[in-house]
C-alpha cells in the first residue's frame, strides 16, 4: 500500500478511520507498518506491502495454495490473449475508461481480473482472504492505482457506501453464505454506483450428475498438497483419452461431468500445454474449497433488489449466473 491509500480503509469492526504507523517504506510504498483503530484499539499489520486483516487458518487457505502454484496461468498479460478481459466486460458491461473512479474487487486471487480493472485507469482496491494477494502483488504490485489487501468477506475493512463500483467474479459460491456475502459487498457501493457478480449456477441436474459433488465431501477435507498431486495425476492420465471426446459438440461437457476434466479444448484458443494447466488449476479449484454454494439467477436478482439496486439484470449461461445493478438507495434490509 501507499500512504495515500489509507483513505480506502476503515476499521473492519466499527468502521472508524484507521491510522498508519510506518516501519519501513520503499519507493513510496509502505513495506511494513501497523494500522490501528483509535475507537476500538484494534491493530492490524502491514507485511510485505499488504495490509493484513486475516488470521492464519482461514477457510480460504486452499486458494492461497493454488495461486502460489498457478501465479501466472490465467493472466492475459502472460498468455497473450484477452480471456479474462472478455469475461470481465461481458459480466460487468462497464466502459473501458473508468479514470477517476474507485473500484472494489472482491476475491482477487492471483490477479487475472486485477490487471484488467487497473487498465481502466480507475483506482482499484483488491482483496482476497488467501495469500493469493502476495502472488497478485508480484504481478501487479508495481501499479500506482492499485491497493492489495488481505481481508475476509465476512469482515471487510472498508468504509460503507463508498465505492463507485464493486465486482466479484467466481467468488461468492466459495463463501459460507453467498446471500450474506452479496449484501455485505452491496452496502459498500455508493448511491449511483454499480455492482457486478458472477457465481456458479445452481441446478438439480448439476448437483446429481456432476462428479465433483460426489467426491467433494472427501476432497474438501484433504491436505492440499496430496489433493493437488492427485489432481495433476488424474488430469495427466485422462488428458489423451478424453481428447477424442472433446472434438464432439457436447464433448467438453461429457469430459467435465463424467471424466472430471475441466476441459477448455476447442473453447479457449490456448496452446495444448496451457490448456492442461488450466484443467489442473480448475479441477483443483472445484475440489479443494471448503464451500461450494451455487445459486440461481432468480435468487441473484432478489439479492440486488433487497439491497436497494435498480436496473437489475441477472441471467444464466452454461454453468454461470451473471448479475449487475445500480445502487438507487442507501436503505436496505441488511447492513
Ligand atoms: Zn474500530
């Protein structure tokens, strides 16, 4: 973080302003220091340029594990294709120049969307509960219009009704209560501000047929290193046999459901080696998280309305629900 980024933080408990005591600074960035709340006396460290509001042993730790192994796998700037950029603008429908705005990114991971949002020229505040923020810092920490924060969705260290926009892609399903998580983010958006999300789609067929739900009761409790090794071995074993199926119209779906391969062959124009890395990453991402709580477009629409949003739009496509809206009132049932 930089000193001037303090204005984007607030005490996660009482929402009062935080003060910053700098221990070490490097080229205008605070490397180590301490944030404190004068009202409730809580203190939070700044370690490795990142303010830390999370204690060890958080349920999102498996994501830290995966991002340390796949720091660059999904970065547009590394693979040379606008895959994340296209998904981001398809879901949000925002303009490409957002200079002067302050945008909150919820659940940034290794930063595949962070680099896209920062390229709009907006000030970007990105956080993740996992140590994925450290990987993200390696890739994006040089950007002056970015502050990375390690914080949890259930206790966010940001001022209410503050942000011009908020976005959360592929995150809410991995929280204990996606509805409550949604409302918590929604109330950080200021009046007239926008919020866009995408989340796994809930369907009975998926719950019954998708192989991931058969094995998750076991895998979500496994040691990440063991699970990751098994996942890589599984993908390697089936990669060639399933390549034939992948050529048929519904082949990717069959591979995903029956052989449990996150198959992007014929869908994303990536070289073969990268497609396999995406499969390993996505397979691990399906098996390891503590929570997998999908939702419906109907529910997402209801959440926006409950939070006082208008121009609400929620639809589903394939296995994802996308929703967006504009905050019209600062009232709402929850806070
Ligand atoms: Zn406080």
